[in-house]
C-alpha cells in the first residue's frame, strides 16, 4: 500500500471514528449556546426556574408505528421527552428505567414521549421499543428536525440520549444530556410534578 493510500485510509477511518463518537454519548453539559436559563446541578440535571422557562416548540408528526401525535395534546400533564436511537448503546442502558418510570407514573399526570432519531427506518425503532417494554409513543424524526425546533441551547443534537421535562404549562423545566437511571429520572420529574 502506498503512503498516499495509507494516509487516505487513515483519514477516512478517523472521520468515521469522529462521527461515531459524536453520534451517541454518555453525556455532556453543553446544549449549544443560547440563553435558555438552565442552571446545572451537581447531578447532571439542568433546571430552569419557573418564571424563566420558555415554551416547548411544536412537537407533532408521525410515530414510529405510523400514528399521528401532537405533544400539545398533553398540556396540563408533565411531559417527559426522551430523544433516542436504536443504534445508541446508552439509550439501550436507560430504556428499562424509562419503561419502568413511565408505567409507574402513567396515572399520576406524567406522559412520556420519545423522539426516535437517526434510524433510517422505523423497523429497528419498533423492535427496540418491543425489546425494552416501551409502551409510550415515539415520534419518528430520522433527520433531527424536531430537536432543532427547540430554542438554541436547549438540546445538543450530538448528545443522544437526551431528556427534557416539560411542565404542565408546556414549558421546558429540566433536561439531562446523558443516559439516566430511574433515580435520576425521578429527580427530574418529581419537582416539576409537585408544582401547583
């Protein structure tokens, strides 16, 4: 192999590695700039004070099982938005916790909604939900358009999984830009659910 061919091959391998590493991460603190009002806690949860929250954008479309969904229909409930992909290792790790908490809080005014991203078809997404016992709907967003609707700095499209908690008034109250277990997830949900 020539020196030039080796250099081209190494460059291509480095580019693939960089894309792979940036596509699915175990966390981070940057949402990508913007004045979102988030205050970072020592538990990886960022929160926004009630008077400084911004409205969640329009999150509507088709679910991975072909149904129509509009998150605005859940106003009056606390909504947990989880951005995930079937290809994402940390998403697999947290799925059992999301399944468990979503079932425990279904009758307590909490609605879970997934946003499935970067899956090139719904087949692996549906299989992922079945494998992990996910019973709540997931919007199909293969190109990440729904994530880009949020105010700049709210989500970082490079950090999957990500979770947002939307308050009863439809405003973004909390986020985590990393995989969560049930304890951390409940630390996000319970304070927002307790708000009057």
